C-alpha cells in the first residue's frame, strides 16, 4: 500500500516519467560510448573487440596541426557572444523601459523576440542571401557609398564578426524579456522618491534601475561562464566553409568532420571528451560564483 503522500504525488511522477526516460536513454545512455576515446574503434569489431590504445588518441589529438587554432577560435567566438549577449539586451531593456506607450513597447518586444523561434537552417539561408557579394542587400547598400562588395561569409576577418552579430540578433530578444522582468520587480516608490528629490531620467537609471538589475546581471553573467567552449555548432555549421576554417572552425565542427566525414570515431570522441570535461569544470565554477555573488542555488 502506498502512503497518502506518495499516492498524491504518483500522477506527477507518472507525468515526468516519459521525459526522465528520454533523458536517460539519449543523454546518459551514450556516456558508455566514451570508451571509444581509449580504443582503436572499428565499427565491424564494436566496443567489445576493438583494441584499447590508452591515451594514444589524446596524444594524437594535441598533435593535430590546427587543434590550437580551433581552440582559440572556439574561445574567442564564445566569449564575444557572451559579452555581446549581455550588453545588448541590457541596453535594449533599459531603452524599452523608458517607452511609455504600451502598444508600441509590446510590438517592439514581439518583433525582437521572433528570431529566437527560427532555426539556424532558416536563418543561415537568410544570412547567405542578404550577405551575398553579388546580390545581397547589404553589399548593395554599401555600393551606394562606393564601397566594394565584401564576401562576409568567405572572409577570414569578417566571418567571426558575422557569427557574433547574427547570434546576438537571434537571441537578444529572449534575454531582453528576462531583464524587463527584473525591471518590473523594482519598487515604483523608489522612482517617485527620486522625482521628488529632483532626479532626472538619467540619474534614475544610474541610481535605481541599474542597481535593481544588478543581481540578475551578475547571475546571468556567471552562469554564462559554462558556455565558454560552446561557440554554436548549428550556426557555424550552416554558415562556414573551408575558406574560413582559419577563423571559423570550432571544436564542435572539428568533431563533426573527424567523426562523421572522416570516420575517425575514436579521435572525434577524444576531442569531445576533453571539451566535455572542461565544460563540466566551467559549469561548476559558474554555479559556485552564482551562489556566492547572487545567492543563486539549484538545490
């Protein structure tokens, strides 16, 4: 017989069970495959009969000619995305907070939030079209000022900038909503007192609005540390080409080419395992900092 409390909670557990099973099968089940990183894996021989080679795959990984360039690209693009992804939503939320016409404010929120729901397959096609050096609207606009066409997606210097800017354009609307929610929690009496004291809108923003947003800003900034090695596979895979490998190739795309295109399963697993290990450390550090700086706890 189940206890009364367990009987009450049983429907909730049954509701969660399918999601739990999916996570168990597709997220935790594949962990067993990490043994490939220590084998000379053969599809024909499978896990059971593939010979173990110890750390040979990891040693070979660090001898790859482009591995350090790939790591630098990953960290650079990811850090730029994190920085821009923090600054832009904060600025936009502060600007929207000053809008007094609610219809206009809601319309802007909806427009900037829409790209968040589009996949990078769709947005990649859009970017390829508008950034085309021959017929793209961006180069046509630059041509009005006498600027020569720029191959944005095929230029080593321009490609990382395009990746960062397009990622911010896609996601800043979602982050803006988080900051607007933080602004909604600020006590209106503080603004009323500031007006009585003669503070203008600028001083109100500096002394009330930004300090009120500070806990959320600190929280999101610290939690974003866990994404230092996540430069965005979906986005870059749909935009890059061999021309821009020098500045656009990241760890995830390298793993894709090694594992699926070149069938070097052991080497690809070793690269992915190193990245996962570093990411676990960074996530742990970010949650610790979030707890210390913003009193955020998940347990």
